[in-house]
């Protein structure tokens, strides 16, 4: 028994050295990790969350995904940054199949659709001015939605940057979080107001890579 016990003890002592240390995450909250250039939106990880008030009882939210576009960024001159993205409204999703269907319901009898309609055009956001404030920035841009273009202001904050490992593509990445709001009636979507709020809160998770 003694040799067996000694062997087991040796394995136990060696186990910590045999175990691999967890790999560090590639993203960093350090702005020094940002490299300049033209980035492409990571469609699989860029989300636009929208939220409305439902009858004063509770908030309700849904998501737009598959966002495409570009970000031009110079860390030495953040005020010159430019962002242009396209948001496929037809791919809107909610937790309710019935509501999602209603959002994309065609207009009845040649009238106006309640929300986006059966074949909505993609929405676009193109920045017109970026005002840096440390790790935050105010981004003013033109949002085109439902055939209407209006200015929208976003309060953006740097989230992380770095390079992906080689086995995951090896691309430079940078990410931001942004919040803002709009009035849907400004874009010709007035169904249900005020029972469903006119104000729509926006929460954007933006990921870009190059």
C-alpha cells in the first residue's frame, strides 16, 4: 500500500503544475489598446435594444441585430471619428411571437401599417458630430427610419479593445455602449400612443473589428 499512497501523493502535489492557467480575455478596458483605422461592425455582436412603456404597468423591450456598417477611428483624434451603420428592421425580435408579427403586419385595405409593415426598409444611422469626453463621447447623427430622417443623439462609452487570438481570427476589436432616445411619432409610427409610449429608449452594444 505504501508505494501506492506515495504515488497518489506525488500526483496530488504535481496537479497544480499540470493544470493549465486560464487564458486571459483578449479585451481590455484600457483605451491604450485602441488602434486606429477603419473597422467593420461585428454583425453577430452588435445589438440595438429598444424599450417602450406599456400602459404604465411595465417596460417592454425588443432587439434589432445583424447590424452592419463601419467605424473610422483615430485614438489621437477621437473627435474625428465617424460611424455609419445599417439596421435591418425586418429582423426585429421580441419575446412575443404575436407582437413581433404585429410589428411587421402589413397595412390593411391600403391604409397605413400600425408599426413597420410587412417589408420595412433598413434603418440607417450616420454620425454628423462626435464630441469626446474622456472615455465617453456624445454622438450626433441622422437616423433614417420608416422613410423619415431625424437627428438622434447618443451618449457613448468605451467598453473594451484588443486583439483576438490567432485561433479566433486575430482581428483588432473595439467595443462601445451607447444610450439615447427618440419619439417614434417623429418617424411616422404613432400607433397606440399614449397607451404605448411615444418615447423609445435605446441601448446599443456596438462591436467593431478590423
